[in-house]
């Protein structure tokens, strides 16, 4: 999950938008574009085998 969080932060830097996060812990991550009107968001969860599964991904930049 730490590598996933780092990858999402890098994506935000490369694509030049402000990343906001809510309600995350070691097993879950929710990120979104914090600019008004920006619909980008991602939700992910750690699986039993320690892989990360993206549950929601909405990309329109």
C-alpha cells in the first residue's frame, strides 16, 4: 500500500493537480483532485495476498 500511495502522489505531481485524501488507513486509500470541478478520484484496498486492488478509478483530466 505504501508503494501505491507513492505512485498516486507521483501521478498527481506529473499531471499537475492537487491530491486530497480522506479516510485511509494501512489497508485502504481514497484520493481525489481537490480542485473544484475536477472529477478525478481513486479508491483502493489491500487484498489478503497483500496486493492492492483499485475499487474506483475516475480519470478525466
